[in-house]
């Protein structure tokens, strides 16, 4: 029974050790649509991105996350649409979700816009008890089969963006849905508390070839303390970039990416764990592959990240 309680704690707890339930991405700044629905349609092109994250290599049953997202603007660029699929696997547990997003963009002036976005979807939580070895074979907390539950999800976001800078705020999991995958009382019930994310960045054009971009990200979910991370990204001729990230009380990340033919992106990140987990893990790997689809009008242009 203790092992079941630990697994459920990994999924549902909001304590300081596991400061989030939602999947984390080291290269969030390359696809911030995943954390903020208001980002949908903020670029002049449609973008599809696939991410594979393998966390804490060397630790049995460590988290693995897969995502596939698409978002882009309407023809007049006043609205944006998008959606994403994700699967988050931790040992015998799996969380799979689909989310759709809508955003409306308000033009403040020729260079500055504000976007408001909402998203909604469903998530399926599942435990495969056949992959669990129990000390007590008569444990009544969970059966020997697969148990699952489908729950709704919704959130909103705000995004202020300019060619040189941006700021975003988002709040996913606003419904605070309860989840119970057990066959006994309320002892192992879990809930999906609201999360609060804030991001911001500024692009410094050092020379014609080099752009330096400091980025900040703050995350909060009660009752855990606020977690901060800071990134410094250096881009060369909009073709290749390197970045370094420090995540408070968690890890240091190094990332390298390439932009091919103005349309395709390939990026890799490695997390070097700074907690005691470094004694058992070789770190975390994250691979991202993206494709941009331009309209005929903008096809010949290399679109910047923020417009």
C-alpha cells in the first residue's frame, strides 16, 4: 500500500519536493504556447512542435513526457488557434491529455500587441497495477487491472509582445478537479490545483549577427514556494543558438539548437541535476523538433521569434 501512496503523491501532491504536476520543459522558451494559450497566433506563421523529454536518466520508472502542438494566426492576425497532445509517464502511471486554445490579439500600436487566451481540454489518468509488485497481494487500495479516470481541464493566459520583448502570465488547471484512482476511501484522493506561470524576455541586438536574450520564468502552485529559473540565449544569424539555464533548487541546463532553411528547428537540452538526485541520475535529456508554415506573402522572410 505504501508504494501506491507514493505513486499517487508523485501525481497529485503540491508539496515543495514536487513543485508541479504539469510536465516541465527545459526549452519552454522555444514553444511557450504549451504554457500560455495567449501565445497562439502571436507569430506570422503556423508552427508544429514535437518534444520528447526523458527525465532523471538512470532512475527506474523516472518521468517521460511526449508532446505534439500546433498553433497559428487567422488571416487578419486578430485571433489565434491551436492545440496540443501530451503523454506523461511515471512508472506504472500515465497521464494523457488533449487541449485546444483560442486567443484574441489587440494592437496597442505598430509594434506592441496584447493577447488574451483561453484553453480547454480533457486529461486521462491511468494506473496499470499489473506493473506493480505489492508486498501484500491482498492490498485493497488498487486492483490488479488498469484503472483510469477522465477529467476536464481549463485555463487562461495573458501575453504582451513586441519585436524586442515579451511578457506572459498564465494559469492552467483552474477547475481544481478531483482525481481518485483507488478502490478505498478518501485516503488517496488527489486534486489538480491551479498553477501560475510568469515569463518574460528581452532581445538585445549586439551586432548584425548576434542577439542575446535573457529570459525569466517563475512558477507557483500552492503550497510549494515559488520556483524561479533564468536563461541566457545567444543566437547567431537566426541560424544557430546556445543557451544556459539555472533552475532554482533543481538543475542547470545547457541547450543547443539549429534553424534550417527558415522552416525547421532542431534543439537539444541536457539538465545537470543539482539536488541529491545527481547521485543516482545521469541527468535529463530533451529533444525538440519544429516546423514553421508561412503564408505565401511571408514565405521569403525569416520570421523573428516575436513580432
